[in-house]
């Protein structure tokens, strides 16, 4: 398995699931971090030399030359959540559009009209697809998306904290849709630090169904 990041919660959850399945089948899992597009291609080329039986790529960059190299080789490859959604390789991805659209629709049905959105990194095509789900849900309800209610953020906890802080203006939103659950945790903590109660003062929707963190042990 090759991934750009072995430390983030997103990658860790995927690693956990894959490791469980591989162990149940009494096979061995080799983990490797590529770190950037150049190393990603180098490692894929190295693996193709017969070291492994198959390769899983987690949220890979997949430059066009790398895709062609994979397509021309014999190594079985499956891509999980590629950054470019149209990549012509066997892949597993989520329903980015309908997932965010459903979350936004839920808030609309709960009576919210000023619904903000936190975007993820622009180098992920899923970022734009998820935003379209948010915007289309608003438009179908007769609400024109307000650029002032859209904040860019990284797909991490700190990105959520920063986005939530920027959105708390005089015309603050009554609800926020986030592009990832880790971002939602940052939004939640930032809202509480600002004296807002969730969901009484601010409703919150996350995306990707990450595991909830365990509570800290009492001392």
C-alpha cells in the first residue's frame, strides 16, 4: 500500500481496514509513504519489478506519466480516493456530490437559510464536486449561495478552527457544512471557544463518517 501520508486520521482509518482484511486472508501488508508525486512514481516503478502481488494507492497524486506507466505494466493496481476523479484505473471513491448535497438538504429542512460551507484543498477534484453538492442544494431551495459564507480550509482540524473563526461575522451563519469530519471537529471547538452552543446556536454537518475520538481519560 502506497500513500502520501501515514500520520493523518483519514489514511490511518483506511490502513486499519485494509490491514484487517489482509490479516484475515493470512497475507502480508507492506506500507510505504510516497510523500510527493516524484517519489510516488519512483516507488510504483520499483514495486512493478516483482516485489509485490498487488498495489493499493491511497489518495495518490497520479501524474499522467505515472498513470501511463501503471496502465502499461502487469502489476494489479487499485486506487482509493484519487485526487483526479477521472483517472482511468480501477478505483474506489465516495459519492462526493450527493453526500454533501444530502447534508445541506438536511439543514435546509431543519429551517436554516444562512448555511456556510468549508472547502478543502483545491488540488483535490473532490473539493469542487462537494462544493457543487452544497451549492445545488441551496439553489433547489431557492437560496443563492453567498460567497461570504464559503471559507477555504485544509482537510484537517486546524483548517476547521480557522474557517469557523473567519465565518463568525456580524452576519454569521446558523449552520455550517464541512468537507470532512476532521474539519467539523475544528469548527465545533472553535464555535465553543467563541461562546456558541452546538446545535442550539450553530448546527454542524460533517462529511466522510470518521470515527469519533475517544474521550481523554480522567485523572
